[in-house]
C-alpha cells in the first residue's frame, strides 16, 4: 500500500517548537515534490510549504516564513516540518503530502496524503 504516516503533533506553548515527521511506505519520496498543508476548524485546507522534487528548493507561505522549515531525508524515506516560534494561529491539523511538483508553497497532483496530526498552540 502507498502510505504516509505522520507523527510529532501535540500541545505546545506559544513560542515553543515541534517537529512533525512523515514516513513513506510503498513508494520512494525522492522522486516526489513533498509538502505540508494545514486546516484549522471551520477553515479550508491551506498550503504551508513545499520542497521541490528536482533540486530541493523550498517554499513557505508568508505566515510561517522564518519560523518553519521543510526538509527530507531520502535515506530514511521521511520528510519533516520543523516548527519554531509557534503562535496560537498555527493551531490546526497538519497534513503531509507527496505530489508531482511545487507551485510556490502549494504541492500539486497529490499522490498520497498523511492521516493528519493535531498541533495546538496555547498557554
């Protein structure tokens, strides 16, 4: 089965950090554009970050630029989202995805979605 499994979400205080992991099985991440999306209650899912399948160029939405970083470890077939200086407005369910290409911080032609992991930023 083609599958992405996420981990690393939880409750954190404002200003804190979390690292989300997304492990692939059934296919190799190295050939795909990899991205993260998030969805807050009552809101549409929005793109957060994308890393190119070709040269590894990273893209992030303005709202997380300078605080978040996307990366991949092809040897472990795993992708990551490092989140620093977290704010309450970052609270959402975060989804990893593998697709064909990045258009800015949005990943297109999604092959597989992670199951989602809850990130809650609150004091």
